[in-house]
C-alpha cells in the first residue's frame, strides 16, 4: 500500500514529569504523518471537505514500546491499509538513527456526510480514484 514518513525532534513542551514524551502527544505525531499521507495521495483535508464528507476517527490503538526522550529525532511512517469502505492507517514511530520501533498504532476513519450527518458504508469515489491513481 501507500506509505509516507515525517521526521521530527521532540521538544521540551512534549515531555511529562518523568522526562519522556507524554503519551497523548503521539496522537499529534500520528496526525502529522496522516496529513502528509493524505496529501500525498491527493485527498488532503480540503479535498475531503470538497467531496462532501468529514472523516472522524472512530477507532484508535496505540502500543508504546519504548519512550521518546528530549531532543530525540524520530520518524513516523503512516501506511494506508484500507480505503474502500473506511480509511485505516497503520503507524510506526522509529528512532531516526537506529530505526528501532518505539511505538505502533492504527486509526480508523469513516465517511460522514457533511450535509446530513449520516455515515457512509462506502468511501466516496473521489477517495477511491485518488488512491487507485497512486497504486
């Protein structure tokens, strides 16, 4: 499937009192990688809105393997796993130098009509066309 990576360095404001990255910040890192992936396939947030659908996250899983620490450079890889009935993205957070896996995750998003608020059980044709043009 389609993957993209973003590389970042942890900042002081990301840390918790134990001097490791606070667990909730990983969702922000996932979001940055997800946005880059969606932009890469041509279905970024503006294209989503233009298609008439919002894409709320309905399921989220994170497995913390090793903590990120202050000033650590890390890479987040987002991989599109499903797209025909929902958007399912897998995430891997790696130490940028060693490529050791530090965190694993997954999000599931569904299409919800902006006009009616109803959930769609199929992805809009705009998304399917964008993904298939890049496979």
